[in-house]
């Protein structure tokens, strides 16, 4: 494979939310470009929307093959994001039952109640406040742990384990391994309790689920642990970061927070635009490996080649999104790839949207004149994490409205 000069393949800014302009230049040259990885091997970088959708949906691009090529990376015995069909199909069939749009909407009153309590306390204590501590962290961890039936007293431990998985550079390999083992043991025990005494929660439903066609008799203990851990971590950390990131984006762009507070009917459309505009991760996501020769974006990708999909770059594709570098809160057509596409489309997308609607809607309605309480230069961004985010988001306000 011929290669371009070395490119910043993980080149999204790791300290803020800006997208490296190199990705736009690469896409305009070729939406599928050869690059060289830090270890010296070649790969294909996909920055175009149409080409990204092809990779994410075509089974010839294997996640399982790519996951097996990650020496030294922490690995779970079973992790749904690393699977291909038919194993992935069977696992996802069980998990998807709990994340239908109808079932998630049934959770809305509980999510609104939890958010209301947090906002009540924040308003009562007065400005300034750290939005990460007061809302962005506690709301998703409360929701996902209630969904799984994790007792309130155990949620601090879960939060610590999740941070170790997603901020690997801040922990030693032994600490990451210990966190995996601790969560495995905890979930294994919780699953056994749910098998013996099921409750009204997702883990109980999964522990007692039978396959619809009756062929496999449900998920085994190891499968349940791997699935549960993946869903718990993904359902907490990414949503917490996005509540913070989307709020920060609105507050840092002149007039956008006030505009949205005055036009609450735009909330759902605005959230979709923010999801398109704000990069959720700090790299190109999960690699894939081509299992046959395949044409992609006018180039021939050979069997065995690694393919990296830069979804945030694809979300700025000018062929699909007019004015892609601008935040257009009333953008009418928004087929963004923030939650992926194809068989690995985010299982928790409905739940994440619900939490973003409730949290941002609550903040806009109650604090229409919310603003940053610290200069942007003083904000500390997470480094070495697979998700972007701030450690704190200090905010203040001059009045409230219910």
C-alpha cells in the first residue's frame, strides 16, 4: 500500500472540542485516504459520510478481526463491540429488547424526577456551581444504575471502575486489570442475585431472557457479565461527557444559549445538531479489517487492510451537510453518525437522547441566563481518555425561571 506523509490519525484535539482541520482537507482530497499508523503499519482513513456508512454497515469490514489485532490493549473475554455476526446478532437481540424507543420513553418520568432533584439542589445552593458535579455526572450514573438495578451505595465504586476503563493513560495496566476484574466479580454476583430474585430492571430481564427462536436458551453468565459491563460503562461516561460538552458549546458561542432558551421548541432539533457538531471521542473509534477486496470511495481496499472511520469528520461532510463547520440549531435534515450506523449502532441512543433532552431542557428552562463562571483558558480538559470532556464546568446565573 502506498502511504501519504505521516498524518495525525488520532489528530482530533485532545484538549478541546475542535475538530482538526486536517480532516476536512483530507476528505476534500479523497474521502478514503492511505495513512501510516504510529506503529508504522498502513491503514485507510475514512472521512466521507457515504464511505463511513458503507464501512459501518458492510459485514466485509470486521470488528472481530480488528479487535484481535490490538496487542497490549485491555480486553474483555466477551465484548459486544468486538463481535461480528452471528455472535453479535445473538447478543444484540437480547440487549436490544431493553432499549426500544417505547421502553426508554417509559423511563422518562424517572429521568425527569432525578434531573429535577439535582437541579433543585443546584438552584437552592446558588451560583456558582460545577455542572459536572451537580448534574452531568450524577444523572447518567443514577439512570443507568437504576436501569440495571445497581444499589445506590455501590454507584461510587462503579463510577471509579468506569473511569479506569476509559482513561487508560491515567492508570497503570495493573489498575485497569483490577478494575475489570472487580466489575466482573461484582456483576457476576449481582446476576446470580437477579436469577434467584428478579426485580424490575434490565439485568433481571437479561438474566431470565430466552432466545426468541428457542435455540440458545438465553445468555450465559460470562456473556451477561461482558454485556452488562459494556452497557454500564458506555451508558454512563459518554452521556455524562456529552451533557457537559453540549452545554459548554452552547455557552461558548455568543447568544446560542439565550436563543435556545427563548425557543424551547427547537430543543430536539438542536440536540441532533449538537451531536453532529461536537466530536464525542478523541480518536477514530474502533478499527475494522477488510475480509475481502472491496472498493471504497473509489479506491481498492485489500483483504487484511485496516480501516479507520472518523465519524466526527464524516459529520462535517459538505456533500451532505450544508455549512458543515457552523452550528445550525434548526438544521432540518441531519443524518449524523454520532451514534454510529449499521449493526454496531449505539444500543443506548434512545436513552442518551432522552437524558440530553431532559438535562438540557431542564437547564434552559430554569437557568435561561446561564453562563460560564470561569475563563475558557482556565477549564481543564481530560487527556488520554477515549471520550472528550471537562473535569469541571463552572457556571453561574443571574435569575431562574420555571
